[in-house]
């Protein structure tokens, strides 16, 4: 050890031990020191010691208060700098409430509008963040009514705390009314009807708390009883301004925070207990058909061939590459021996999903999920190897890699009840 680069920190030793240790000639150090960018302490940080965080974030906030940034630019700032810095600190410390309050105050345009922009930007683009929260925290419930569980993360609980603020900015476009919650979304100028009419609302209007706006309309008529309070009269007055019947196929714009059947259809196939994160992530991208296949790249105008790198006979689309290409079919055949084949070969992605889901037992379903994710990951990896490194290997070799990894995955989880029977099934 180098005396000049090393400092001595002593805790819980008596004087004679201290004397013995210091005789080696190391200088005493004092806390806090900075380690990996964090102040390192033997006790909780004082509010004043959060100063570096405050200064850094204040500078970021000020740079946007110059108003030179476009909305997109501000969003980028929020997503990268602000969230990044806060996440960095919260990964190591629990931020005291005071610090959080100061942060909220120091944002000149306040968190609210930015929060709204953040949501708006995530509506029509796949967001790992939103999908993950939908599957982890919402599981079929409304974002606006769900209660925080003690096991939820700090960040998620803070987000739930911000709901009253967010509500002011999340106005729902009614559309066909099938995705707009009657009581919880803001679809009239009266605000959230639950708070406007009060807790007695569902009983007096005879509309259950989980109802969608569409449920209260019968063709060209609102299906509501006569108003019995001034506020109900106000609501009726507004309803007369809405043209009925509601349009058939227009979706509203804040549906992202409510579970939808469309996005629910694959969530359980992507995220489940015991999945390998890199496999899940790859599967998530594939589910949105966002893998940069050649046909997608060519469609963006890149001067490349769009043909499949394995067979050269077809365009390289997700469904061809991963499901119907002879190369992948060879691998699937091996998987089907162990996981039972579908009634007919996969014609498209949704057939893969339904094959996984119609498994006759939960064990088989779990095995199909694991095998499909591993297959999709390995084939995509080999496809990249072939294109970028000109490494060509037979499909059987790729399957051997999948086989080996799947055994490792199952073996590493054999003490879990759900994984225990899988090895026997896979090794048939
Ligand atoms: Zn092909």
C-alpha cells in the first residue's frame, strides 16, 4: 500500500490497537470523503450536505428557465439530466423530504407541466418505463386510484404522490369513451368527477366506480338519473354539449396510464419471475416490432438490401426472421420437441404469443416463455454476428447454445417451486 494514497479510518478499536495500526505510518482521514462521486459518511447526511445535488439541479433548472429550449428540449433535459441526477443520488441515499420539497420549488416551471409533457411523449411510443410500471404496479388497476404498497419503490411512491398535480394537466380526450374512466379521468371542464361530485356520486348517479364514459351512453342518450344537486346539474349542462353517439374508433390520449387489452396481451410473456433481464428486454423490443431488421432500415431510406441474411429469399421482417425463415424453423422444431408444437406453424407474432398462452399447464407455459425468449435472443444475436462479423454457423449450433443456456437458467433456479419440474420436461 502507498502511504501517500492511503488514509486511515478507524472505528470500534481501542487505544492500543489504534497505536499499533498508526505505527505503520498511514495518515488519519476525516469523513466525509467522496467515493464514486458520493459523499461517504458514517452517519446520515445533513440537509446542508445535499448542497452539491441542489446546486447541480438548480443549474440545470436555470438553463431551461432561459426559455431558449423547445418543449422537446426541455423534455430531454428532464429525462436525462434531472431524472438522471436524482436517480443517481437516490440509488445511494434516501433523500430527506426537505430536499425533495426544495427541488420541487426550485424548478421555475414546476414539475407539473414537465410531468405532463413526459406523459404525452410516452403515449404513442413504446416506453419501457411505462410498460414495466403497468405490469409491476398497476396489474389491472387504474393509475388514479391505486394505493402505494409498502414494498413499492421510493420513486414510484413519489410519482403516486404527484397525482393531484398531474391530474390538473392530464385532460382526457373523450374519443369513443371506452378508454376514459367516468369518475377518475378528467374529461369535462369540471375536473375529476369523483372529486367534483363527491364520494356519494357513484350511488346517486348509479354509475359504478370502475365505469368508462361509454358505459353511461346508450346510443344517442346519456343513461343518467335526473340531477339532484347543483353539481349534478352542472354536469348535465356540460353533457348536453357533447355530440352523441360518440365516435366509434377514436382513442383518448391518456390511456397509457390505464391497462389496455392491446398492450396487456403480451406483458405476461415478457416479464415474469425468473426471466433473464436481457432476454426480456429483447423480447419487449421484438413485441413492439422495433428490432432494426433490414426491411425496417430500408424503409427508413438506408441504402441497404432488405433481404434476410439467413436465406436471402425473403425480406427480413421480424416475423420472417424469427418465425418463418427456414433457419428459425429448424430451431423451433427442436424447441417444439420439448414444449409441444402448435397446431400449425407460426404465421405471425400473435400466433407465437397465443401458443405460449394456451399451454395446458403453468409449467409448460413457463417453459414456453423461457424457451421463446431465449430463442428470440439467440437468433437475433446470431443474425447480428452474421451481418457484422460474417460469422456463419448452422442453426443446429444456435440451438445447442439455446439448449445450454436454458439448462443453466433452470438449474440456477431449481430451488424455486415453479422451476423445479422444468428440467425433466426440457431434457426429454
Ligand atoms: Zn430467411
